[in-house]
């Protein structure tokens, strides 16, 4: 069974050099051959094994392992949004990843998010420590082809530069270790099954590119060979990277084909907002490497084999979703591929009756990743869907907010908010949180939630009766009624004006009208204090007696709100439990 080329995705924080590194990899070509040497497909760039050998031979002295993989296929679209696109049920279309880190800046938010996603999908990766040429005192040396061994350059650097490089590299080692990942500079790795290789590179000068390519090819060869075996005659399976309008063709889709073969006239199944749909392939296109104008920038092919990037033209692609899996209809009545894809979509795009957040994202993969992360944080979701934040999203969040104010929120990843939706959110006071980083969006929501709960706690503390237990002091009845004025001791909790008091049977005996200490009115009391209170409705000797204990009356709804919003100390929580047990028994 033949082995396909591994699919490689480049990930990392913005401005750390993902695009520059891809450009450098694409141009790695010893003989400066014409554009066909490294074939750039739709949405991906293919580097053949021969190109890898020629690019790396000078750096390795011509000593290369006996590779059997046919080459490497790099996904051009940088960032985690490509990586999270679906492969059947939630896996990644990438076999291996390159995590690009600016060696001078170290870990940044998207670096951390990339690692989370890599670990989620259990995908092997290599760290490209980019921009080594920016290390103070670094002397770059490049070969004629624009790529050279970084090790040779490291050994030729002044000692203080080598020390600085080690310092920066071990900063990355430390950051990875904090996340439970062992790592080491690639030439010092003793066990590639346990340690992540870090390759110092410069996308600008080409230093380290040979070692990076060799590391990717070597890891793929050693650990992925079994999973790279494909049945070329099998049905085509892929993932939609992008939906595009092409002049003269209409709506087309850029597809990464990771298994089997896709042919002209095949019927394909893909996802839309309205569920899975079918379309018959009218044409498969790849870039024309020698175009004479816009009219012939693509060339038609009859079939494409995994792994490859290909543009698909077919009627009825208008509703196709980026990130959707794509599969060729095998025509087998025993398999219901439409039903299988429909089940998958229902697990990702859904609507429930829960009081929870409205979640929007740009692609299916992003939506699934966001929902999974929110689920791990215990966040309920009312609806998860693709596309811009619309007025209906805000209206639905407003309905949720009426039942649970901290859940009526819209969380949007990598999508814009429509003008009328923004106006509606401002009018209804609905919070819309947006971000281009998934885990930052979750962190922003957690921070907003904490702040809202803090505000609500303050509001509840000011508005609701607080749990308290008092004891009427013997010999301290100053007036028997209208209102009764008594000396009391606060056993536990906080007593203040307006609180209603009840006895042990749950009977309300009156309302606290005034609280005084040393002849001065006080707003709130604390455990252990002795003071005078006036109680409207209480009659000494009838419904209130010296030496007896009384509790603040709190309804079940008031108690529930206090528990949900106010951080009560343990003593007050105990009194609240006691109060609610009495009021519940009284209600029964």
C-alpha cells in the first residue's frame, strides 16, 4: 500500500513568522529551478523528496536517511484555524505541526493556544525557534540557495552569542516544561518519542531550514508511516479550507485531500448551515505553473490523489462551510454518508433550551474547538452556529439574560457583528465578546463573568436580607410594643434595618425599624455585638421573649440568590441553611 506525503501545518502567534517561514520553505530550491521544482497547489505547497534531499545535502554533508515518504505537503493558510478544520469526527487534517516561536519574544497567547490544540488532537510537533538572526552579535552565513545549516553557523558564533542562544532556547524549554512537555534543541534530543525538538531558524536568512525539513521528514518517516498508508483507489476524503468566488466559475472550494482519490464527475458530500448537501464535480483545478494571463491561471485535471490541495468546481457549492469535511459518495446503499455527516453537524452546530451563551465562529473546526473549551469550563451553551453575529443572536441572548443575567452573552470567534446586531446589543444591554484567539475569548468571558458576579454580589448584599441570629438579653426590655424596644446580642451574621425576624417555628414576629449602639444608629451589626433594636409588630411576652433566639426571615428565592451571587462567610452560610430549613418546613 503506497504512502502519501504527510500534511504539515504551521502554527504560532501573530507576527512570529509563520507566513515568512512558509515563504522560505516554498523557495528552498538548490538549483534555482523554474517554478515547478516546488509545486504550489491550491491551499498547500508540496515539497518533493528530491527537493528535500537537494536542499539538505549541503547541510548534512550528503548523508541523508533512506526516506520512503514521497515528500511534504504544507498547508499554506497559517494559524490554528486551519489546524482545527475537521477530519471526519473532530480530528485534524494535519499529521504533524511546526510551532513557530519568535525566539526573542518567547511564548505569546496564540503560542499557548496552539499547544493546547496540538495536545487536544495528540499531534506531534516541532518547534521552530525563529529570528535567530536578531540575536545581538549574530553573524549570518547563507549558502547560494538561501538555506544553510544552523549548526554550522552556531559553532562559528562568538561564545557570548552561543550562550545567549542557549539562554533563549532554554527559556522555551522551561515554558514547555511548565505545560508537561519535555523538549530539547534538536541535535541534543535523546528520545524523539518523549522530547519535542526545537530547531533554531531564520525565515529571513534561511538558516536552519535544512534541519527543520529533515526533522519534519524524519519524524514523519519514523512515527507516522503506518498512518500515511492509503488506498489510492479508495473514495476521496478531504476538508474544505476555503470557499471562494472565481471569475467565470462562480463558487469554488479549496480542498485538502488527505485520503483516496477525487475524480471529475464524482458526487461529493459536504456541510452547509442547512445540513449536509451533495454536488457533482464539474471540474478539478490546480494552478497552471506557466500562465499567460488570468484566463489560464488554472489547469483542469481529471483526478487528484491524496495528499494534495485542489480547487473543486461544481454547481451548488454556495452554502459550503469552511472547515467542512468532504467525502465522495461511494454509492453503497449499506452506508448512509449523509446521515453520518448530519449526525456530526448536529454535534457541532446545535440549539438547546438551556440558559447559556450564544456561540458564533467562522468555521466548523473553530466552533467545535471553542465549544469543547467552554464545556471544560462548565459554560452552558444555548446555541452554537457559524457566521456573523446577527440581531437574532442578540435577541436570544437577551431572553437568556432575563432568566440568568450572567448567561445572556454572545461569544464570537473570528467573526464580525452586523450593524443592526450591534445596535440591538447596545439597546438591550447584551454583552458581545469577540476575539481572534479562542482561549482568550474564554478567558475574557471568565473575567467578565467574575466582574458581573462581583457587581451582583454587591447588589444582592445591599438589596437582600442577610442571615443573622440574635438573642434577646434578659432584663433589657425598654418598651413592650409599638414598637418593641429590646436589648439583643448578635449570635451570628449581620442584622440591619428592614430585616424581618422569625421564631423557631417560622412565624414572622415583626420588622426591625431601628438599630442603635451607644445611642447612635448603625446600618449593620456583626457577631458578638450587643445593642438595642426596635421591632414593629413584636409584643414582648407574646411573640417575643427575653432569653430566646430569633432569626432573620429569608425566603427560598432570596436564599437562592444570595447563594448564587454573594460570597457569604461560613458562619452566615450555616445560619442561612438553618433559616431555609425552617421556612421550607413551614411551607410544607
